[in-house]
């Protein structure tokens, strides 16, 4: 299949092999490309040794690809998710992998987040949840309309009970990673803030499962600027390993000032899929202990967030390196300086997406998602 990116034309010769029609320089990570690649295809690390190129995707492969490739990839039988970022949230029904997060993408070159697998993908529908299964994995999504209801606690509890029950019935009872995109997340005063009401509902659903604190997934909860409460999640037949950050209090042990019921997530989850080991890093911000650091200082918050991410990468065994970053910015005006700093704090070739979003705490200016993957013999 052909994928156009600016003035480059790429041939996706088979799942996991990307070929450009110019010179003979080789790169290797999850793809192969021949030729000069544009800055927007920076997920190709140069290799000077071991030039063997895999010709099939791994158990789970996540990439940021040109947005124009989505129409072609939608017909790929190995695609589990095509995640777009736009002004309004939407999802596909059974048989479709499309998810649109209601956040504006700030990058000049628009990207789509693509989840693919080498396993057969089977699509299903259960109530409001669209989901697919592939090998050990289950990926599901649901879009909730609040309507005139102001009972966000109940809506959140019902949503989490539904997805937990579904995952259990399907034989994938272990949540690995989950994203919550909630409109007007900071609306409301004190304990009536919407984020805190969401935390109460989520906690009620999770607490119905014995020993739930030892089974909490990596998670992100971000505020959107358009209607529609979107949740999508990855579950597994076997559990991953919780990874906590010694620089921070575990979120599920936060004091009540942050929510009457503690946020129910782990800092990261380390998950092995066969010979592939993935680290799913939760939304990470400028928090040390349980307190926000560097108030009104976006660069200071970025540097502190980076220290937290590096600590999580170090805590994982074996230690990991980031493969993808997703950066949520409260203030669009911060984009240029944040991007310049990111290129010095992380390897500049690491693919990243910038999104305009609200953060769960009103004093936080940014948050970062992380993902890493490693193959073993």
C-alpha cells in the first residue's frame, strides 16, 4: 500500500515494512525505509549493525503515521485502532477501529495513532462498548453522552463496571492501559470539581474487585473542549506488572484533598507479550510526593515531568527507553518553547504528538503519556 507524506511517497510493502523511493540508506526500528525521510517520520532509528529488517508487525505495534494514511490502513486486517485527534469525539461501531479524541492536534504535520498486530483481529459489540480481540489482547472503546444528567459519579461508575465486566467475560480480566477524555474536567468548585466526581465513580467500580489496588492499570485522564466522554482501554488475559515512582506518592494513596476517593491508576504497567515487553506510562506531570511543583512555569513543569518519566523507565526491569510521547498542553502559546525543550530532554527523533487539553489539576500546565517497547530473542 502507498502512503504519502508531504513530497515523499512510501510503500508499505507488508505490515511493518516501509519503503521510500530514493537512495539506499537504511533505518531500523519497527519499519524499514530507503531514502531520506521527512521530520514527520522520525520513528526510524539509524542502525549501523544488525540490518535484518522484520517483515511482519509484532504482537502489538503502535505508531504515529501521516493522517492521510488512515483511509488505506482502515482496510488492514491487523489494525486494532486508528486514533485521530480532532475537535469532536467519535467512535466506530463493531467492525471499525476508528476512535476520534476530541482534542485539537497542535502539530503542523497531522498524525494518526495506529495500533496493529500480527494476530487475527475479531470485532464485537456489547452494549455501548465496541471491542476487538487479538491473541492475548482486548481493545475496547465507548463514547458516553452526559445529556442533561449531572451525575458524573454514577456515569463513571457504570462505565467502569461495564468495561471491567466485559473484560472478565471475554477472558481478558486484567486492564493494562486506559485513557479517559472528559469534557470540562476542571469545572466545579472544591470537591464538586468534575475530575473529582469522576474519580469517585471510577473508584466505586474498581473497589468491587478484591485486591483492586494491586491490579490498577496505567491511565490518563485529560480534559477536552467538546462534548462526549470517551474511554478506550487495553486488557489482557494475563496481568502486567505495576511500576511505581519512588519520587511520588502512589496515586491510589493520595490524600483526600485531591479527591474524596483516590485516583485509581498505577504510574506505569510493564507488560510482556511473548518476546515483546512494553511499558505503558500513565499521564505524568510535575508532581513530587503528591504536590504540584513549578507553579506557573511550563518549562519547570516539563523538566520535572521528564524526571518522573525517566525514573519510571529506570524502575522497569529491564530499564526501557521511550518509543512514543504524547504531550498535552493547557496553553497553546507554550508549544514552541516546550517542543524546543523536548528535543533536548529526550532523543529528538522520538515521535511525539502535541494536543491542546486541560489537565486534571488546575495548577498543572502539561502532562505527558509515554510508551516504550523492546524485543527479546
